[in-house]
C-alpha cells in the first residue's frame, strides 16, 4: 500500500496484490479496482504504472473533478477524470 499527500487537501491511496490493484481518494470517497488474473508480470506492471499516473495527475491538480447529480437520490457525486497515455480515466459512477 502506498499513501501519498501532495497538497493539504489531496490524498491518494494505492494498494496492489498479485491479482488486483485499487486506488482510493478518501477526500472525495472515489475508488477504482482493477482485476488481473494473468501471469504476465509486464502487463500487470503497466496497469499499475497507469493507475499510479492517474493518481499522480490527481495529486498534482491535473485531473478534473466534477460533481454530477445522482440518478435516484438527491445530491451529487464526484467524478475524477484524467488523461494518461492517451486514454481518459474516469473514477466515480
């Protein structure tokens, strides 16, 4: 597990095992989980690197944080978006 705080109000936590990795932003209550049951270590390392880059973009203020209206209940939920390796990552509903 790696926990990193870049700015006073931004924290990201990344955990990884042989079969899954997850990233959590406690201040927004946003989380994503990536499952990989393959035995190809290079692919797993690439996925973990991309996940770390997404969290790094959030910590450095390069990710977008939007609040979208909930579908079935009042209020809004945060959505974090970041571009990494020409792909847009979206964390949230």
